[in-house]
C-alpha cells in the first residue's frame, strides 16, 4: 500500500483505533491528546496527516443541545483503509507460520489443566497479553483467557446455556468472535466471577475488538475453530 507510515505513525494509528473502539464514538482531538499524554497540536496534526492518507475521516459536530448557529468542533473516525493497513503492517504471514505451533501449545496446556486447574495458565496469559502486538496471537490468548474466566461460572444456569453456544462459536447463526469482547466486559458485573479475571478482561476489551477487526477472514475462521476447541476442552 502507498504512503507507508513511520513506526511512530503506526503506533499513533493503532492507539487511535484502540481509543475509538473504547469510546465507540467520533473522537475529538483534545480527548485523544489527553488519552495519549501528548499535546493538542501534535494530536491534531497527526490526525490531519492520517486524513490526508485516507486513514481517518473528519466530522464536524455542534456542541450537545445546540441546534442553531454555533461553532462546531472537529472529530475523527477511522476508515476501513486504516484497519487494512494495520493488518498488512502486522506481518500476517509470519504470524500464520508460528500460529499453528502456538495454538497446539495452548490446547495442550488446556488438556493438562483439566486435572490440575487453570490458575497458572490464566496468570501467564494476564502477564503476556498486554504486551502482545500481533493481532492473531493477541486474539488467541484473549479468547483463551475469556473462556477460562467463564469456566469459573460453571454450575450456574447462565453458564450452562452459554457453554452450548460457545462450543459452536464462529459457525453460521452462532455467536461470533467479536461478541466475546462484550461477554468479557459483562463478567465485571457478575457476582460469582473471578474479580481479577473480570477486571483484567474489561481493561482489554477495547483492544480486543481492535485486534479482531484487523484479522483476515481466513484467520477469523481459524480462530473460530480454535475457540470451539478451547470451549470443548474447558467444558469437558
């Protein structure tokens, strides 16, 4: 793709997408500047650069409740081109080469945990996930962590019904990978849920949605099959 970004610009675009998925609305540049701890001018100039390259789109908004003449403010939303570019820059082919081995290692750890429990694996995932930059590996580890966190609710009526759907995740007419982000956020209000797990997953839910959006359809299918395998192992 033309107009390659510098490493700093790639990082800025990735952080912008994370924030956009966190707030789920067009972003006013001072809010982004505060989130990233950078100056307003720096944030605005970077967003205008991204706009020139077709990666974000500017929208003008009047203040809430102002239906008449007034000074509008500029907000920004990502374009589909932004997600496509980050997917290409993520080195997908290299990820694919490593993923099969990585996936099998995770599944083997889960099989071993059927007897000894999953506390150690969950702790390892919590320590690794925040620093993971590969969308495919990050999503794999997050899916594993979410399903292990849901395993703590085993025995409740809600968990029993949900487990049936999780074993068909990603199939036509069934729950999709993106919905797992919402389930992980919902854990924070479930009284029986593991507090540490639910707090961690809630903090990562925005990034998870961003990473999932960067994956190719083929990798989404691979992850759907992986999620079904995890659900079957964890739920016995």
